[in-house]
C-alpha cells in the first residue's frame, strides 16, 4: 500500500468509467494499486500486472454492486 513516500506510477488503467493507478512495491514484491477519483478507498494487488488488473476489474465490479445496493435502501 501507499506509505507516504514518493512512488512511480507504472500505469493507469480504466474500467467501466473508473480509473486505477498501479505501481510495483519492492517491499511487498507485488503490483499494487488503488481506484482514483472516488471518495471511497479501494485497493487491489497482484503478483503480475495482469493479475493486478484482473483484481482492479473485480474490485470495481464489487464497488458498483455495493453502490447499487446502497441506492436501493
């Protein structure tokens, strides 16, 4: 996760209108990312960039479901 130190953004990914930043964490030996430009905090990670993007998609899909559920209440 982001530890307050300067990090280099590896890539920006987009899915269903959401964007995520991904970088490589040497400390954790993982690709880590977060969904940006939203009020909530959504983080994801993977051993490969492909796996990280897959979990970004899954996180966005789950977030959309939660948003719909909250709107129906």
